[in-house]
C-alpha cells in the first residue's frame, strides 16, 4: 500500500517532525498520535486513501471507534485553530505537501511541532474530515469535559502553551489574520446613564442557586449607584418566584421574557437594551457568586484606569458549597495586551467574570445562542478595542450537576466545539478583510 506509518505524540518536537518528513518516501504519510493499538475496519484504510485521492486533501482524518463505541469528530474549518482539535489518532498527509510544509518550518519547538505542521499544511491545501467510522482505537483521557476545559490555563501546561501561542501567532501572520497591538480609544462618558453599572444575571430553572446570586449582587459596596438586572427565560421550577421575593429592593430590575426563543445571548440583549441598564454591564451567572462585596467597584475602577471597552476578571472553581476544586484559580495569565487578541483565536475562552461598556455592547449585541455567546462578543470587541484584566479572584464559579458543561457526551462536546470554531472562522475572516483594507 502506498503509504508509510509513523507514531508521533501530539506534543511532538519539530525535530521529530523533520525526521518523519525525511523518512517519508511514499505518496501518503500516516501519522498516528495515540499510544494504544490501531485497528482498521475492514477496508477502512483503503477507503481513507480513496477519499484522500478523490478529494485531493492535503491532510485527511476520520470518525472512528473508541473501543466499541462510535467516536465521531467534527469538520475542520479555517478557524479550527485550537491546538487540542480532536482529529482522532489518525492523520493522513499527502507526502509532497507534508515535505513542503516541513521545509518551511523556521522555528524549533519542543512540543508544538505537530501543531505547527498542521497549521502549515492548512495553508497549502484542504484538511478533510471523512465522516465514516474507519478504525478502532482507545481514548486514554477519560476525564469529564468540564475538567478538560481548563487544560490551557493550568500552570503546569504553561511551557507547552507558550509554544502553541507562538506557532498560532506566526500562522496568523502568514495568512493575514494577525492584529498589531493598536486599539481604538473609547470615551466612557460620551453617553449619559442613570447608574454607573448593572449586574446582569440571565437565568432559566435555577431555583436552587438564583437567590445566592442575587444576594451576592445586591450586597456590593460602591461609591456610585448601581442596579441588578435579572432576566428570567420562562423558568418552570419556581425561579421567578424567588426573583420576585427580592423586588422590594428598588435596585432590582426583573425582566420576564416572552415565549419566543432567547437563549443566554438573547437574555443578555434584553438586559443591555433595557433603559435601566448602567454604563457598564457586569456578568454574574445564576449558578455563581462574587468573591466579595467589592467586585462591582473594582470592575468600574478597571474600566476607568485601563480605558477599555471590556474587562475580564479572575475566578475560582468551587463545588456547590464554595469549597475549592482543581485547578482552583483561573486567571488566564496567558493574556497579554500585545498578543491577547491573537491568541484568543486559539484558546476556548477569555475568562470570567466579564464586564462590558454598554454603548458598544448595544451596537454589537450577543448572538442568540446558549453557548459561546460571550466568546463571540469578546472576540468581536478585541478586534478593535482594548480588553482590560483584573488578576484578583472576583468570582466563585460553582461546578455541579446542573452546569451546562460539567460532563457532556461526545455529541454535545462536538456541537459546542464546532460552533466555537465557526465563531473563530468568522472572526478570522473579518480580521483578514480588515488587514486587506
């Protein structure tokens, strides 16, 4: 058969990739990234090679079995820039493209060699997903989806992440998607508001947590007026009654949504466009609580001091009773003013809690989705405006059975990842177009 196989770890060095290219002498080169045994469905390899030839793919990958359980993967897009994109264990390259990509490698990585290869190959040809179950392997990382979310901010992975960021940034420069650290200025006082800030709490069926969130928001101490906007999206479990029990406080604004589709993004839009919304709209999820009574004050001070259109804080992962869980503090220290908005196209989030300058948010709006809406807005703002950071813990993020991403099956993970890749694709295309101007 006209291919040669090489076993290469996901975190491979550039030198290892060069060795593969030097030894590749067949039309196709198969790189296998798992440590477990690879077995093919009958004629599965022949089918993969056939699709590769018919499509002219520079690289091709396929759905497969994890043991005896189907393990589908998602289509590759221009914005599929995550270094943890799941191809499965099999990556089949056209050898001439692989050699051309490797010949252009001008950085020596200890861990990002295979990632660098994939990005360079995507510049030379198409990366094709064969949506057929073609082989068997065993997935060795059995952690819940909620645990895997934080790998890229785990300090133990920092050396690896620095390399991945560099490889992605160089890719963006080559394709015209890189943005220099030059930002539009914002006049934070160009619009009049009755209150300086609004804590926005969108919710649906959170009867067990919404009271904690509202109390946390109403207990803030500030030297300016603020309010709390709670948007209930047709809860059926008594959540609305709990919200109404706080309505004696004039600072509480209760928005009961109509029966049309809203999702989290639509609930945010309802709050932001409400006439009572303040100059700065500050996030508090209905599961969670602020870390202390000075969060709203620190948010506004950060907007003023850093002269930015969005501010992102630091949070701590806890259980329902606020006991810290690994990895604990999530500060997104990978963010830098110089390169944060470029690296944001590689990672899966910008952090929390988030605050927004309301006039800009009223122009952009959240997408009407229940996942990724905050990431989409953060990317859009970062395209033109400075994003400020607060490195102190401001937020306790409670992980429990009712969370949306604590333990998802493969279909749900794929759906979420595909949508975020789509967001990245649109944003990358917009940045390329912006640079062309």
